[in-house]
C-alpha cells in the first residue's frame, strides 16, 4: 500500500524540478527551490533517512522529471535461476541502472558480465514493471524495471566491488533476497516465463 505522504513529497519534488528548469522569474526560482527543499524534508522525516542522503538522491536531477530504468537478468540453467550475493549479504538477480548511452538490453548484458562474470544472450522480455507496485521500501523517484530472460554462453564468476558470490537456485530454495531489487514474486514470475514457451510480456 502506498504511503500518501511519500507520494505527495514525490509530486511536490517533480513540480519543483520542472519549475526550476522552465521558470524564468528569479522570485519563482526561489519559491520552487524552497518547495524542493520541503519535499526532501518531508521524505527524510517519513523514511527516517538523513536529509543529506535524500537531497542527493531526490534533488540532483534537472529538467522534466522522468523515471529511472533498472534492468534485471534472469539467467537459467537446468531449471535453476542465477542470483548474485550483494555486499549486504542478500541476493538478487544481476542488474542495475540503465546507462544513458546504451539500450536496456545492452545494459542487461553489461550488468550480467560485471556482477556475475557471465557472457549472456537475451532470449526474451519477461516484464516491464513500475517498481512502486512491486517492491519495498518506496524510493524517492520513479523506477521502471525491465526483466529479461537470458542464457549464459560463457564466462565465470569473479569477485568484484558489487557482488561476493553467485549461484543457481531452485524456486523452493531461494536465499535471503534483496527485496528492494527483486522479491520472490518477481523471481517466481521469471520461472513462469522460463517454463512457458509462449510467454506474453507482463506490464504495468
């Protein structure tokens, strides 16, 4: 269930960001900047997160606010799915923020290599999701998540600055998950797509 206070803070921030970008009057600029600060203060209080961190995440963009894109690779082998262990000790599908200069599919291939050490080819799109409809806790900005089914064609895991291990898991023996990135519901969806030859892409 959405937290209405957080939703109001996100909307205020979006309006303030647009006003700062498009507004020309100096007095209006001051007002928009203060609205942005209030939105960040609301978010910090509501989420019990330091204001400095919220400001860095929440108030750094310029221009019209649009969602960020996060891509995830569902890599299967012998009926099991590959997960990587984050530095927190929780596990997730390999993936991350989409770089500005490559496509979402290319980003998924890159993240699989960086986090799991694997060379992969993409077989199909599984789902395009509004993160806030599926993952907790809520973030200070909108996120679109794209899940791709992938097949490993080479490579092997090498420990790196983002992940400490990788392993294949069956659906009934999942490790503790980094649920802000992918939860059991989303992993089950990936298994369903893997097992369904005529899978239809799910979307919000």
